[in-house]
C-alpha cells in the first residue's frame, strides 16, 4: 500500500545541501561535470526546471536516451537557496483552496521567478504512482543564483541512469527522504500535510 503523502517533496539532502537532477545534451553536461559549474552554453534566458526525484527525471529523460537529455547531472545546491526558491514559488496552475482567486494566482504568477508543478512520481518501470513529485522552475535572478551562489558541485550520473535502466535495481537509487517545508510554504504550494 502506498502511504506516501500525495504532494510531498522527497529529496537527497543533508543539513546543508540538497541534490536536484537535470538532463542535458553532452555539450552542456560534459563541461558542467568536468568544471563543476555550468558553461556559457547553459541558457539563463528561459526557465530551468530542477527535480529532486531521480526516478521522475528518468521518466522525463527516458533513462538519458531522449534527444537533448543524453546526460544526467546531480546538482548539489545549498538548502538555503532551495528553500528561498520554494518560498518564492507559485503553483504553475490555479488551485482553488490554495489561491484566494484565479486573479490572485495570475498576479502572483506574473511576479514570481519560480514555479512549482506536481507531477506523478514514477516507479522503476516508469509507471505513474499515486503520489506526486515536485518540479521547481527557476527564472531570472533565481536561475542565476542557482548556477552560482547556491552551487556546491555537479555530479555526472549518466552511468548510474544507464545501469538502473539495465537492472532496475532499487538498491542503486539515490536515497530520497521527505524534505521539510515550513507550514506557510507548504500551504502555498499545495503540499500535503505530514
């Protein structure tokens, strides 16, 4: 039985850092992993979506086989930055009960540099599960801070993605556990209680 709350952030984290995942074409991922920073080819002109769920990224990138997503990176960032992005974020779609009105939501959306989407989490067969996984979209100043101030290191996890695709061995998955949210941020993002 799946007793995971419907909308709960699960991530690999410690006291200081949290790991998020992204997939890129080799021209971006190679230099990023080698140099520990994003190269000039990484565009800050559009929203960059980060995912704390490795399995969800495997779904999104088709096990690092989708065109333009052939390399998987684990981006270790400061929790203070991740928390600041979550505190600034607005749901990417209107949700009654979370927003006072659709007009209020639209106003918040225009002002916020961060977006949150809750998409179905995936099992190792990439089938959707009943609970959701967070995607966090960063734009403007938050995207720039993500690639500079918040960045601790970048790990190339492409080989892990390929091994998981071949074996589906759950022991290989990066460990993810519930990520704590303050009550106000949880309410604003429609996160499940508990």
